C-alpha cells in the first residue's frame, strides 16, 4: 500500500511542542515532543510494560512519562526511571523513529532507520521561504491516501466538487498536457485564457474582471502534491503582473484507509495581508472538506467492491492520475525487491520560471 | 433471502421528482429521478468511471451528472457527455432497472429485466382509488424484512407492543381463523364482538362506546401486507354502518438485515377530514415505531444466535406467520430452480364484500 | 477467560425490585426481578418463542411477561400463560440461574446449577455490617475484567492516574510487601509514614496535616478486590486514632472485553455524615472513571496486538498482579480439568486487627 523507506510529513512544525503530540502514521502510533534543546523526539506510542499508549502520560524534564505506572523514557527510547526501584531495565527500549524539521514541517522516516538520510527530504521551501507566505492547515480523511493523490492530479474535478469556490466550466473544458519529469514527477498543465474568475480568484485579485488562468498539478510519490495556480487580468503581462499560489498537499497515510492531509497554501503577493490569510484558511479548509466528503464515499464503495483497479472506464482526465499511480507502484515494487532502495526526490518546481502559456508548452 | 423476479415497492410516487432520489434495495444502491416527460428513471447508483455514487451529483436536463468528474448518463444508462472531450465511450453503461408508477407508488424490478411485466404488479388501488383516502408514511427498520412480515401476520402482538394505541386484551384473547387463498395469500381473521375500543378506535369513531371489531391480516410474498381493520358501534348495522381502514404495509428489503417500511393507511370514511388525516399519520408512525424497536432487538438476537429457525416453541398465534414463511420460501425455491419463474400476484381483497362475522366465516 | 462455578456479584440489592432489571453477565443476558414474597428471580433474558429479550416486557403478578406476544414465565422459568389459548407448553423452559441476596448484594451462579452452594459466597460484610457505612456505586468498563484486577492489585498507579484525588509521589515510592494467603488471596501491603495527605485524605480527616498512611490491596479470584486504606495524623496512635476505609471492588465480566464494576466504599468513622457520604460517592466515581479511561485504551491496544501476555517487561510493582493472575489461571484450569470443582473462598480481612506498620510486617 505504501513505501516505507522515504520521508513522510508527520505534522506542521508548530504542532510539536514540549508536550506530547500523538499521531498514527503508516499504521504505527507515534508520539512526538521537543526535548529541552528544541530537538524533536519520536517514539512508538506504546509503553513496553503493559502496552498502554505513552500518550496517556506527559513529558517531564524532556522525558516521556507513561500515564499508567510513571515509567519514563528518553528521546532514544531507553527507560530512564521506574518508580519505586533504583534500577531501570536496560534491555527494553521503545522504538525510535528518525525525524527531521525542515520547511516548517516535521518529517519522519518509518522504514529502515539506518537508511534515513536528510538529503532525501523533498524541497518544500515555499512553506517558509522569503518572498512567500504560506497559510497552513490540516484535515483528516477517512480515505486511502492514493485516492487523494488521484484527485489532486485531476483538476477537472474542481468544476463539480468545488463549484462554489475555485471551479467553473472553464476548468473542465480546458485541454490538459501531461508529462513525466525525471521518472519521478507527474505534471498536468492546463491553460484557461480569458475566462470569468471563479469566486476565490475574484477574492484574490480584488475584482471580478476576466482573467488568463493556468493550473499545474504536480505529483511525486508517495504523497507530495503541489498545485501551481497562476493568473493575471486579461490585458496585463503574464510575467510581470501574474499572481501565483502554490497549494501544497502533503498526504501521509494514517492507516490503509485513512490519511493525514497536511497543507500549506503559499502565495507570492500581498504577503502582509492578514485578512486574505484568514480568508485563504477558511476557504481552503472548506474546499478540501468538499473533496473529503466525496473521497470518503469513494473509499467506502471501493472497500465494498473489494478494491477494484481504477479507473474502470477510459476518460481523458485520467492520464495524469494513472501515470501517478504507475510511479507510486514502481516505487513500492523497487522497495519490495530491494529493501535498501530509497527513492531520490526530484525538484517539484523552479521559482525562476513562470510557466509558459499552454500554446507554447504544447509545442 | 428474497426473490428477485418480482416487483417491489421502491418509494411513494411523490418522493421521486426531477432531482435525484437514492435508495438501496435488495443490497443494490439505486438512484431514481424523473425525466422532463415525467417518466421515472432508475439506474445503479454507481459511476462506472471511478465508482463513486452518482447520487453525489445532480440532474441536468433529464440526465444524471456524477458529482466527481461531471460525466452524464441518460435514463437508459448510456454515457451522454464527458467534460473536456468530444466523444463519449459507447461500451460502458450504468445498469438500468425496470420501473413503473402505479397506485401512487414507484415499483422496481430487481431481477432479470426481460421478465419485467407490468401485469405482475399487485393491486394496491386503495392507495389512490375514488372512495378511499390514504395517509402515507415511511420508516426504516434495522431488521430482516421477514421478521416484519411475521409480525404483521400475527396481530395478537397489538396487545403487548401497541397497548397505548390499537391494542387491548380483547385482541389477544380472540380466536383466529387462518386460510391460504390461491396458494398465494395468507389471511388471518379474528372477530372481537362487543369490546371496549382501544384509543385509536375511540378517536376514529369520535366516542368511546363499545364496538364490534374485526381484523384481517393479509400477506402475499415477498412483502405485501394489508390489514383490514373494521368496526361498527354495538347496536348498528355491520354492512351499512361500519368504518373500515386498510393499513397497507409494503416491506421491501434494503439489505439482508434492514428494510424499507413504506405504508399507506386507506380509509373509506371522513375522506375530507384533514385533522383525522394528521392524527392517523402521527399515531401510525408511532405505532410502527413500537414494532421497529422490538423487531430490531429481535433481529440483533437472531444474528447473535446464527439465525435459528422461528418459532422455537409452538403457540397458536404462529399459524399465520408460519404459513406466510412457507409461501415465501416456496417462491424463492421456485425462482432458484427456474430463473425465469415469476410469481403471479393474487387479489388481496375485494371491496364489494364486507367480511362476514367470524361465526359464519369459521363455518 | 473466566471460571463459571463460583458466585459473582450481579448487582447491588437495591437495584433489583419488582420490575425487570436486565444485565449481561459472562456473555449471558439475564433478567432479575423480585417476586411478591421479596425473593429474587433470575432467568435468561430470552423468550423461547421468538427469541426476543424478555426484558422488552414487564412483570405481572410476580411473573415476567414477554413484550412481543405476552407469554408469561414464572421464577422457575416455566411457561405460566399463553394469550389466546388455554394450555401452556410444558416442555419449554427459560433457563434459570441460582441467585442469592447477601451483604446488600445480589449474587449469581452462572455455572453448573447443582453446585451452587450459598456457603461459597465470599464474606463482604462491610457492605452492611454494624460499625460500618458503605457508599455504593456502579461503573461499566469496556475492558477485560482481568485488566481491572491487575490495576487494583498494583496501587502505585494511583500516583499517575489519580494524581488529583488519592495519589501522590509517596505512593509510588513506597516499597511493597506481597504475600499469598491460603493459596487463595493475594495481599500487597505498603506503608507511607509521615507524608502529605493527597486531596481525598485531607477531606476525610478535615485538615491537611501530615499523616501516616497504609494501603493494602487484597485480591481473590475471580474478581473480588478490597483495598484497605488506613491512616492517622502524625503524632497520634495507630490503633486508637486511625481512620480506615475499605473500598470494595466487585469486578464481574459482562463479556470478554467488558466488565461491571460494582463498588462499595465502607468506612468505620463519621457514619452519620451524609455530606461525606456524598463526597465519597462523587470522588470515587471520578477516581474509578480515571481508571476506566486508561484501562479501556489498554484493552483496545491488547486486542489490536492479539492479546499478548502481560507484563512485557519486569517491574517490581508487577509482583502482586502477576501473582493474582496465577491464582486466577489456576482456578480456571482446575475447573476445566474437573467440571465439579468449586473454589472455596477465603477471608479477605479480619476487622479485629489493625494491620501492623510495615517495618514489623516485613519481618
């Protein structure tokens, strides 16, 4: 269902503090906390004594203390204290996971720990780089993370699921160019010249004049998605006058049929506009909740039908999601064949280039 | 569990409009809607593209449009439109079900479609015939539809389940005559001369003077039930002065352990009395909710015990329900042996005859 | 999972009245009621006719009447009345369970009925003996009863689970002496001289001066637990000036993973103080609810992991619970080997002796 030898996003960095933060990832319950030096610790959320979750407890001086009998464990998972006795058992450790903090995100490596190399963390610099401001949020989906990826690679769903915010007929009607980059990344590119702005875009540009819009869905296995959403008012210059947003969708499996949807929506304009920031948060949570409702129904039906292969009929919009699944399946197969295999991430996008209009890109 | 080559009641006719109406029947999710000419369409509630329910969407110009990618299907189940492409796939159809509208009800044929013959629709004319007025309603039961049939064929339960509305000791004490008609219908007839009226009857006749009451439970497999409830004040004439109600209980399996209880309570008196109409609605929903509470507990226990055969001890009141089960089982067995077998419905009751008192009927 | 040939506590005596009282015990649904002479009857909560729970009905003249068809059964389980017929079937009986009322508790024997001997009822006289007053309560735990026993035999959990009421660091730090008495009972004894009183003890003595405290956890299989909680103000006499409470925890399996927690907290001081009585009720329900929250999480995790043996690492506090499990397992094994085996209960505690301080007891 998912590769293990790669970094996953576990949380936004601000979610992990000196107190315990519990989250299940890839079917494993994990607790996170920061030790006094600010470093992040991640242990299996399971006391090795009587198997209650360590998250029943609290942190004490940088150690985690179980809520049942008060056993304490350090960031390495070693038992540091047992109430009522002087000695601590040396041979019983809580499983520790490699973690890293980068791009305002907490990353975790759920596979073979000795392979965890921070150079393999994908570039998500838009989350905290100068010149960008990211609004962030989180949703829990009762759906297989692969269905979420499929949905993000197929932006034509906007017209139907998101008709009240970011979709309109222009989206579904525009042709799509799909390409695979470096055998790692799928890009689906669509230009929508001279269209009426859907509600969210009218909000972002401050008026409802017609726009030239483009949209690129970018996917890298297992669950890294970035949508490039750019537009400029008709009659203005694409390079100089465009506004651009990069919704970043970090989809991490919680279990086989539930997912964490950790998102940031980075923009390169009106950086100090806190009202826009609030509006983006509210409308984005709303938009992704619309996806959630549909994808949860889909997951439910697929389970009832014994998880048949999708899609079941050929439609043009499926080219990108089908390609994305192929890359993901290949990644899983390689890891199965070679347990030391780790996929090297590719660059999702280059800030220096504003994507060329579709007519040229299609040449 | 249930025969398939027969008409089932899917809904009241007024429930199906130009908008989508979703209901699961015999373990199959179905959507209904009316096309611009008023005809009813019924398709499997499943988009053949990515298997989400079509009921996530809406109707557009008489077509159903999926809520995910906007694929549209016509009343025959053919794909009529795919956004972003000129051609539509010809070989992928949504399953279509034969439907009919009669007696203010929507009928559906879930079995072999080529056998669907509207002449096989049972007569339920009391739902909309002149001289009758039917109050209608719907309840969802978390119980095997056969348990609901059993309960309806054994009216002695009224004394215990419905002691606040239609039952009293006179019901349980009265002897029952059970007969099978045309090898298709079970009738259980009970006379209760000179009794105090239970609360609902006092309401219907407008005073609490003693009554001569009769009660006939009629069942035709798989789930057609009609109760004839008649009475006249003691000292008045049975033929000229009686009041009669025909509660019609249309029990359609939703799944193996859940049922649709679609009901109409037709009466031949005070047709224009809207207050009585409201009272009938409220008290009938209440009465059937009392059955629901008990039957859901029963279904739960039967599942825990591995669905043993009922009854487990011989009691006189079981004659009618046991006979009803025998007819249902025979219908299922015939269909299993001969997939082209379709049971021909019988007449449930004849309006021209007011049932003779029990003394005569028992002769 | 549990022995059957022994008395279990089914309820507090005041819970069983002339009306029906339903409770599932050892995976069997049972109804209790009092017949007109005040005796307690207990039958399987299942009508032998159509298998609905008899608890759907009510009692009528000391008989139980099913809520579906009104069949009536007497305290022996014999059918006493069937509506609409003169004869009652003689060969269909509802299963009857031996019951007894003692120590303000209702006791039930779920095993082989011929072995039920009231001399085998454990002594719980503190529930209603002169010189004692018991505050009583009930909680339902979604946890294996054995986990509740484990928890009660290991009082060091107080420091962590009950830090707001009865626990503090002194509890976890004190050494424990564990002993087995008569091969039937486990006692874990802990002395805490000259400590600050946890909140509940300050309440009980009326001030927050330092105390000498002792604590004894007593367990007898399968689910009888008594905690002796004694203390006296520092500088006063242990024998003359102590206050003592005996929380009695009667843990009866409902199913394999749910339990009844029937409790009484008996005290030998301020017997007429109703405000204290109320405070004990409120704080004890709160305290046991804290245990419940943790044990339910533990049970959940153990089920996920396939019920591994506990504990998984050696800690001193486990000596008493591990010993308790050994006695319980031995009891189950003896009954399995010899279906006529019934364990003889031992005396849990002797009121005449105030436990000696730990220094002496440990000699």
